[in-house]
């Protein structure tokens, strides 16, 4: 992935240099003749008039420069040359020398800016995600090695510049991607001291600390969440985490309120599926707040009280088959949407992994893993115990509605296979 990235970047740089340097290299020093010379003579006169108006205070300096730039643009468009005679431009520019200087400066400045402001770990992060897919074989270890190397390089640079709070925050996020939670928490603490009131940083720190503590947000993680909301009441991640804290305490009204605020503050380009899952979670929390019975499997079982923080990997996928009870087979339409999703049994109701099909696909063989997680911050592989829900939706929306058909598995761990789910009840 890193090699591919640099090849693409080099290609783009070459294209940019071609666009910038080609007009310079094709300049000529000869004065246009014939019709072109006539047009240039008109522009020369206009430049002279501009100078006179400026000297006579008819034009301010700002108006003069705007008008001059416009004339230069028109000369370029009509003559195909950005070069004006010395009498107009104030002296001849060596186009080839300028092109040579730009050819060195542009790539150098670009690389330096990326090293300072970019996120090199994102290259390997994307490569690592792709390598984790089945069939990629040994590419996974190479991508992880590259990411570890880049992360180590960033750490060394930060030790030489320990006051770079943004850099420490990037390092902490890289550690999270690598699954190195203890190191991530330590670095987040350092970053927070340098950037004390950054809502996103505080929310990320709370999430990492909660994961390290067995996905429990009580105590310091909750304090960090509230501090993030005080810094920015509209921070989506802080609102989602605050809703999770309230949901786990069975304060369903508060959970729905937090998640609704998060939904209203989602970026405009948010995946519609993510929005639907949040809306479904809000609806479920409000239903529980109103005293309606929670869906089967939503309450934690005694064996599911301890969370397991498992590493990412394809082996933690859940696979199985969905069928429908003969009693319900005649209900609905073949085009009804089939949702198959996993829910954290001890967490908020939003799915951690989801796939879609239609009723005509039944019996449907499914596979849920991290690649089908609607929210990157909540992956199937990091869950302890989940239930798998299969729902036939007439409306095509993830939010459960009266008349939808549904079935649910027993609580199980990520990595289970051969899971059989029967759609055997109708939502009243």
C-alpha cells in the first residue's frame, strides 16, 4: 500500500509540474508580428494609461494591481503567451531558469509539508485494513511492519520535539489502530496536557481508556467524556459515548437524547447506513424508556457480563444462515429488505456489523466481520458477546416497525460459525 501511495503521489506531482512548467518552457522571446502585434500594441497603451491613472491618483494601488492582473490575464488568453515586451513588463524573465527553480521547489515543499502536517500512519492503516481481508495472505504482516516502522519514526521525532501536541495525538491514534491500547492511553495523557480542551482528543482518549478497561466507561472515561462535551457540546463521538454510558445505566431517555444530538451534528457526507443505525438505536432507547419490552436478547445474560477485548482479524467473523418460519413465509413481499446484524449485548443498540439482502434471497447465508461495521470506532472483533438479529423490513429502513418480521440468535462470541437464525415472530 505504501509503494502504491508513493507511485500515485509521484504521478500526481509529475502532472502538476507539467501543467505549471509547460507554459514556461514553451515561451518565446520574439515579439509577435502581424495581427498579434496589433493586439499587443493595444494592451501596451492600456498599461500606459493604467500607469498614468495611478500617478494622477485616479486609481488606488489596489485598483491598479487588480486592473493590471486582469490585463495580463487577457494578454495570456489572446496571444497564448504570458510574456510581455520589456517595455511593458518591466524586464525579461528567464523562463527556463524559473522552470528549473520551480521543478525543484514544488516537490521539495510538498514533501516537507506532508512530513510536518500529514499523517503517514494513515497510509499503512489503509494498507493494514486491506491486508486483513481474507485472501490477502502474507500482505497483512508486511503492512503491519510498515505501520509499526512509521509509528516508531513518529515517536522518535516527537521525543525530539516533545511540545508537539498534535503530533502526540496522531501517535496515540496510530497506537489505537495497532491495538496497542496501553501505549495509546499513555500518549493520549501527554497530548491532553499539551492540548487540554480539544473535544475530539478527549473523546478519543475516553474511548481508548474504556477499551483498555474492558469496554467500561465508568470513572475516568466518563469524566473525559463530560469534559469533551463541556469543550464542544456538539462533538459527535463524545455524544455517542455519553449515550452509551446512559444506556448501560438504563437511563434510556438520556441515552436517546445524547444520540439524537449526535445524529443532528453528523457531517453532511455521513454514510446513510450509519445514520439509519443511529436512528434505530434512538428508537429502541425511547421504546425502553416508555416501558415497552426490550427485544429478545437485549438484556445481558449472566455469562455475558465480562467483556473480552479480542484482537482484530478475519477469524472473528460470524457466519451462518437465515431462514423463515413456514407460518410467516407467505407474509410480506419478495422485495422486503432483509437486515442481518450483530448487536453488542452489553452496549448500545446500534449494530456493530450489518449486511443487507431481500426476502427473495432466503435462505440467506451471511458473514459479519469488521469490514461490515457501519461505525469504524465500534468493530465486531472488539465486542465481547453479541446477538445476531435477522429482520425483514417492509419500509426498507433499519428502524423496527410494526409488521416487520424478525428472528434472533442466542448470545455468542465473535468467531462463531454455523449460526442458524429463524425469522419466527412479527413485531406488534
